[in-house]
C-alpha cells in the first residue's frame, strides 16, 4: 500500500478518481488528497463501459444514484466532484488544461478486460504528462501475487488494519463549477422498468446495520431459499461492488458484533457471513492472477467441450439460450429464478448456481454467453467473482466438484408449497406455460459422461495440480469445492459430480 504523506504538499492540486469506491469513509485516495493545497474529485462515465456487453442501464442508474449522494457528501467537505463523460485520457487531457494537476489518486481495480486496457492508457497518459498516479488497494486482492501461500493471513492483516484517516476538509481550486450528475435519459439510455435498491454510502451503512442488528440472525438457514434469502442475506453485494462501503468496514463491524457476544445465535450466523467476505476477495484474486478466465476456460483440457468456445465445431443452440434468458425453459424453478433476477437484479447464491448449472449441464451451453447475460442482470456484477463462479458452476475449472443442480429437488427443498414458483410463473399449469425444452435425465447423463471422461485423462490431472497451485485456497473455511486435490489427482469427492 502506498504510504500516507506525513506533510502537506503545498502549491499542488490532487485529482481523486472515483471508480468502484463511491464513498467518503475509509477512502485512502481521499485521505491522501487532503494534504494538498487543492483537490478535485472526478467520476468518469466511460463509453467503453456503457458499450461493454456486461453493462446494463440498471448498473448506470445505481452508479448515478451513488454519485449524487457522494457529490453532496464531498461538497460539504469542500471537495467538488466533477462528473464527465468520455474516455479517461480525453477527460484527463481536458481537465489538465482547466486545472493543472500533478497527482492522480485512485483505488486499484480488478475489472474486466476493458478497464484493464483503460488503466494501461491512463498510466501511459500520466507518464507522458508528468502526472504521478498512485493507486491504493481496497480489498484483499494482491497485485502481482507470487504465490497463494499466506494469502488468507494477508487478507486478515489488511482487513484488520485501521481505516484510512477521515476525509474532513478540502480546498477546491478557484473558479471550479460543480457539475450536475446526468440522468439515464441524458446518457441516451432507456428508463428502468422496475425500481432498484437505493444506492450510496448512507444506504450501504443502513443495510449493514440492519443486518448486524438482527436481520442476519437466521442467515445460515435463510440464504438457500429464494423465499427467505432476500430478507435474510446481507444484501450488501451491490454496495461492495460499487464501493459505497469498504470491505474493511464491513469486516470490522461484523467482527465487533461477534466479539460483543451478547447474542450467540446472531454471532453464529455472522461467522458464516464473515467467511463469505473472504471468499469475495478469494474469487477476485483469481481474475487478478489470470485475466483470461473472463473469456476462456481455466482448465484448457475442457476446450472444445461445448459449442461456443471457439474450438467446438457446432454452433450454439440459440433457441435454448433464448428460452433460458427469458425464463421459459419449462422448468418452473429455473424460470421463476430467472424472472426474479430479471426484475429485481438480485438472486441468492444457490439459485444463481442452479441457473448456471442448468445452462451448463442441461442445456450444454458454454458459460460465456450466459455469463454476459447474467452480468447484465446482476446489479452486483463483480467480474472476479462472476467469471470464477460461472466457470466453477459449469465444470471448467478442472479442480472443483461438479455440482449439477436438479431444479425439481431445489423446488422441493426450498419452495415446497410452490409459493415462489407461483409468484414468478403465474401461468404454470396452463397451456401458456411451455413444456420442458430438454429431457433432463438424458441431458445430465450426457453431460456427466463427457466431463468425467475428460477429467480422467492424465493431462487433466496434471493441469488440475497446476491450477490448484496457482488458484486454490490453502486453508479450509474457504469456499466449498475449492479444497486441494491430492497430487495424484485422485481427489474423489472433488472429482465426482453431485446431483443437488
Ligand atoms: C454464477 C454466479 C455468479 C455470481 N456473481 C456474483 C457477482 O457478480 N457479484 C457478487 O457480489 N457475487 C456474485 N456471486 C456470489 C453470490 O451469489 C452473491 O455474492 C450473493 O448472492 C450476494 O448477496 P448478498 O450480498 O446478500 O450475500 P451474502 O450472503 O450476505 O454475502 C455477503 C457478501 O459475501 C460475498 N459473497 C457471498 N457469497 C459469495 C460467493 N459464493 N462467492 C464470492 N463472494 C461471496 C459477497 O460480497 C456478498 O455481498 C455469484 C454467484 C454465482 C453462483
């Protein structure tokens, strides 16, 4: 982490670039900028983001909501937050003509390929204009990580470190006009058809506090069923993705509540929640270490397995893909989940996994297109978690247990009275509801045969060992299915498919 400067830097202007860190509290770049004579905040709405296949107007709308709150909070501290549209180098160039700045501060980002390319362009622009760009970590993700050994201890060290100094007061350069946050309409985007949860730092803290104050008491039981998860899970994911609250603050507030020990049932629930915060960074680290998992199989031994991976000869079954995206597969639990997700932008973990398992095993679709579609639906889209999970649930990581979810069993276990299904698929039982688009038994049998066949090869075992060394967790307590295989590859529980 870049050190905080001990002394004020006079006669200079600092530019704080806000990206996935739309908050004031525990914000290292802001704390650093406080030491400068003048400071400006900047949010850039980039055309590469708007046109990327993962971006949906719901993400933009949530961002604008967060930015409006942030602009107010920063203005009360004397820091103007400029909102500009354009590519980063263009925006920096224009801004530098208006306000010569020599220092740029931001958080590190583990994003999709477009943001990585953008960061390279920003670094190049800074070098050629004599601007000093300092990036600070804000999660447990470690840049240029040499080995996963000791990663969990490093995560704990970062999360237990003190928050960044409070950002209290700034001076804006003279003559700077505050910009107005644009609307979706002004950005040329369609209005949303359903409301989103509130964005911004205040909403993030209210969500966390309500969870820690008691909403989370049933967390472990509530998180699997779509009937109870929306209320019983923390619902912090979009806030963490947009950085309206820091991972460190969530971690420390949770640990403090566990340590208080006043409510053993809540403490038990919160311990389950706390370990998921580590998973968040564990999965992001995979994308940081291997950016290509965004578009190609982690285990190259499964290349060519499914149509659509650039190697397989057959075309993607577009009718199946479309039915899945529309929630019209004829499998009621799958369709209900997809429709909830499309409407609300959120779905609990188990049901996300079931949707992907259905696409991957029942429909034999490659994960990239379904993954892009889901990325647009998930308000909390976080590339590192998303692509790691897409591959894990599709059986292409080479190291994780194959989990094939049975939609009927999920319905029986988590919606035994059919309440959830009837809410989202009201036409069930009528002629308007489609017949199943695939024969489950035959499709799953074929999927298992194809995947087991590949996993048994010597090449797959050798590759799995290498993947485990690079990406696998070194510690129990990390996500199920990510425990080490034996070096011989004979890791029975991890290599065998399970029907959930
Ligand atoms: C195919 C697939 C794609 C996913 N894509 C995303 C994504 O883009 N963004 C995202 O935040 N989560 C993703 N998840 C993980 C998980 O489903 C969500 O984090 C969770 O449902 C969000 O709701 P919550 O905040 O109430 O979670 P809680 O259960 O309250 O968990 C708290 C936080 O822990 C983290 N977390 C929880 N479960 C996981 C997990 N399995 N892996 C990694 N981190 C986890 C998240 O940051 C979450 O906000 C995905 C899961 C699957 C199966």
